[in-house]
């Protein structure tokens, strides 16, 4: 299997399992994953769409991402707010936007060769070369990032005493 094909399969799998949990939280978008707060499902949904667009546009190719207007709400390091009026999108809208971003990611990936994955990212954040330094490393982070937040969504679901979606 080619590395680009493996990345495609992993991108699709990580989004499928994470988006499924987010879709289940549409009726409780601000549910905290812990008694002490944390990233609620609405923030995670917007953050994942914004972050993937940033990785695959700005970091990899030094192009402006399509969700720049979401930066203050959903960038890494922003803090989730427990007031829905703070956000310009709902979970379904964020998931729809993530679908669009993912289509663009997969189209971009289909134009890459395995050799291209070793090319340097155009705008890797300083000190983050191990995660974003090459096109392949940046795409690997696009695979892993939803899975990193999936546990927070699962914890928010557990806070509501919801049963697991996958057994």
C-alpha cells in the first residue's frame, strides 16, 4: 500500500469515528467533559474544521485557510465558552464545514505522490517540525488530531450518561 493511500484511509476513519460522536451531541453542544470544564463538543467541532483547514492550507502550503473568520473562536489555545451565543456555528454547521474541508484535503492528497510527503511544509510553526515539518507529518497530524479530541467528546457523552455508540 502506498503511503498516500494509507493516509487517505486513516483520514477517513479518524473523521468517521469522531464526527459520529459529535453528531450525537447536537442536543447538548456545551456539555463539559469533566466537572472542572474542558473542551465541549461545539468547540471541538469548530476547532477540528478550523485546524484541518489551517494545517492543509497555511502550514503545508502557506495559503490562507478558508475558515480564517473562525480563528478567535476555535484556534488552538482558545478557551471554550459556555454560552452558545459566543459561537457563529452549531455542531451540524461545523460538521458540514469539516466535510467541505475534508473534501479539499482528500483532493489535495490525491495530487501528492509518496515522495511529495517528504517535502518540507511551507510554513511550519517554529519548534513544531516533528509534527508539521513535512507534508507527510502534517497530514499525519490531520489524521491524529480528531482522535486526540475524540476522548473529550466521549467524556462529555459519559457526563450525560449516554451509552457508547460502538461496543
